[in-house]
């Protein structure tokens, strides 16, 4: 088939598998009704053997329903579109509350979503710190060493967390960065229990950062916001309670706005 020609020029195997999976999903979505293996293969531009492997994988992970010789999409596929829809609207919904937090604390505030083992900045209201000059919407940072990343990792189930962390070594950005997977899992359990994260000079020397979760209408954590502080100016080395309270209140305002907008509902 045309879709299999030139495999020597194809992307890495993982990306190729993803592309094939998306092609099969698009093929099933095009007609909106159950289709046979042969019909899916023709529509996706793949040979039958490849299509069969992709379909069985999608069945296993819950995105496709197999009934006899026919295949159809399951409702879970809506999660893919909902995640994108949410990620597009959340930054706009959160901007006003984040700007209020910046005005109150004098610190910057950002919003990020999780993408594999990294966070991606999707909204930013800058303060006056030097780091603000190098952090912008679209910036990607390692999730394990950031306050927002730990909030987002802590919200994952065990299987998704293992996928996100992978089997590679966690990079140490400073001498304080948690690089042991078991120690990180223990820290994520604490984040999950208390409802926020606190990073003390693990991402950058002299930087202490608070992170809080933002939820959609269904109560699912879909993003996180942060409040970075200078470690050297904190009274007695402690984060003032009013800063934490302000961050959590801001996260709740954005969560309420997401619920009112019907995101994830």
C-alpha cells in the first residue's frame, strides 16, 4: 500500500507507530459507523497486517471496540479531543486570576500542562525576576524537578506515572534535585496528600516554587499553576502561609471558571 512505501525514510519506530494509530482512528471516525479490517486498512493507507496490529492495540487500551469482524471507536476517544479543547481554553480562563495573584504577591505566575515527562507552559503572567526573561509560553521543562510538574505527575494513576517517568535516570539540575525514582514517588504521594507541591532549589539554585493543581468540571487535574519565590529572601527559609493560601485560592478560581465553562464536563 502507498502508506507503507519508503519505510527506510520513515520516522523513528515510536513516531511511526503513533502516526499509524492516529491514521486508524481517523479512518474509523470518518464514516462514524463500524468498519471491517479491510475497510480500515484501505482508508488508513496501511496493509492489513499493520492495521490489525494497530487495531488490537487500540482495543487493548480502550479506544476501539471490536465486535465480530467490525471495529468502531469507543467513547474514550473523546478524551483526546477534550484534552486539547481544555488546553486551548484554560489559559484564557486563568489569565485574570493569575494576574490578580501577581499583583498581590509581586511574583510571576505560570500555567503548564503535562506532556510525557515534561511540562509545557501554556500561560504566563510575568513578574520582575530575571528568570522571567527566559521562560515563555511553549517552554518545556522536566516535570520531576518542577513544582507544576510534580502536581501533574501526582495526579496520574500508577500506569500513567510509570509511562511518564520511563526507565531512564532522572536528571539532576542542582545538587538538591530528587533523582531517585523511589524517592520521587514518595514525594509525589506527599504532594497528592497535601494538594500542592513545594520545590526548594531543585530546579534552580536560589529558587523556591509552589505548585497547585487546576481541575476541570469532572474534577480531573488538567493543568497546574505556580508561584516562584527567591529562596534567599524567604523569612527564616519558610514560605509565608499567605503565599500558599493565595496560590491555592487562585487555582480554585481557575478550577471554578473551568467548571462554569463546562470544560471536562
